């Protein structure tokens, strides 16, 4: 099990403990190689914390935007239905009045015609608007406003519904649709930043920081085997990582029937509102090519065995630990 398969939070917990443990730090920094490695650990920890922090903050903002979009869509649809059924009722009453209208000026017929025109311009497809995607609903706000004439705005302003008017309900519908479009576009941009390569919060950026952390820890494991440290110090340093790897292995075995996932991955787009957002691209934990994978594999063996018994080939590689430090530098 590769060290870089640990999620970013677990990695940060381990390195934070090493940095804060004064006794452990004193024992390591008493040796030049140990001191150099602690500097590299601190750098890798800071890099991963910063990049994972940015990604987490963006993901939290995305969650908030998704909640806002859902709330705005519900308001948009409620206003649409309320306005639609009010106008349907008004048209029905106007039809009754027009059938009984004996006025010579034909005012009843004109009001019926005006209400029917208003209905057609507000709802050319009936209530089909509430089944559109978020961005389509937002775009319809602009088209609908262009279709309406001043006479129709005046008609809505002069038509009461309870303590309000049709115009007030229309404006609330209009605002909800406009804000829905703005929030949907912002959400799409955030999703893209979390998924697209080259973005500061993309999976590749955090994955590279995780690999840097793993390479640094791999070098630390090799150096710890060479330093004259007490057994308790080695166990305090490597024991928790070993247990994390074992827990991850147990989890993988118990979830063999389920697809592999990574806690750092971006949640897949739920597709709500039919807004055409793209699906996920594999998440942070996805394996991929990258330097240092051989070194990480060797470190995994060292951590799991943790006995200090090395093969001749392993001991020959460890004879020059400065190379391990250099390889841990990104």
C-alpha cells in the first residue's frame, strides 16, 4: 500500500505531530541528517496544508453555492406557479364577465384579451419553464422581460392579489431567476477549478503535494534506519504511519465490492437542474505517473517491516542518505 494513498488530512495529522513533538524533534535534530529531514518535512507539510486548504475552502464555498442554487430554484418555481395560476384564475373570471358584458364600449372583452396576451408572453410554454435547467431559467428572465410591453407591466401593477400585486410577484420571480443564473455560473466556475488541470485547486496540484509529502517521508524512513535513535523514538515516528497504512489496507479489503474512492476527491456533480455540469475526473487519490513512486514503495516496505533488518541492496542504497534528501526535494 503506497504512502501517497493516504488522504491529505491523515498525512497532515502525522507531520503536524512530528513537528509539534519537542522530544522527537530534539532527538532527530541532534543529528545533521535528522535536522535536514525535519526541515524537509516542515516544507512538505506546509505545502500540502496550503494547497489542501485552498481546495477545501473552494469545496466548502461550492457546497454553499449549491444550497443557494437549490433555494433560489425553489423560489423561482414557486413564484412561477403562483403567477401562472393567478393569471389562469383571472382569465377564467374575465371570460365569465365577458360573456355577461353588455357594456357598449366592450371593456370586458378588452380586459380578457389583455390577460390572455399577458399569459402568453409570461408563459409561452405554460409551466414548462419550471422544468428547465438553471441557466435556461435565468436566460428566460431576459427574453421574458423583452417580450413584455409597458401596457402589460401596467396591467400587472393594477391587478391586486391579496395585499400585493401581480407586478410584485413578477419582480420577485424576475429577481430569483436572475440570481439563480449568477449563482449557477459561479458554481460552474468553482467546479471547473476543482477539476480542471492547471487550476490552483485542481486534483493534480494537491496530488503532487501529497506525492512530495510521501517522497519526503520515504526519505525520512531510510534515514531513521541509519540514525542511532532509541526504539521508542522510532516507534513514535513510524508507528502511527504504519497503523494508518494497515487501516487503509483493511478498509480496501472490506470494500472490495465497491469502487475505489478517495476522501480528497471532488463529489460528483448531482446534475440537479439539468445544468449540464460535467462529471468527475477521478479525484485526488487517483494513481498516476510521477517521480518518486519507487522510493515511496521502498519506504512502505521499511515502515511495515520496521525491524531494521535490511537486505544488502537496501543497505547499499542507504549508505548515501544525502541522495534520499535530494530526491525528496521538489
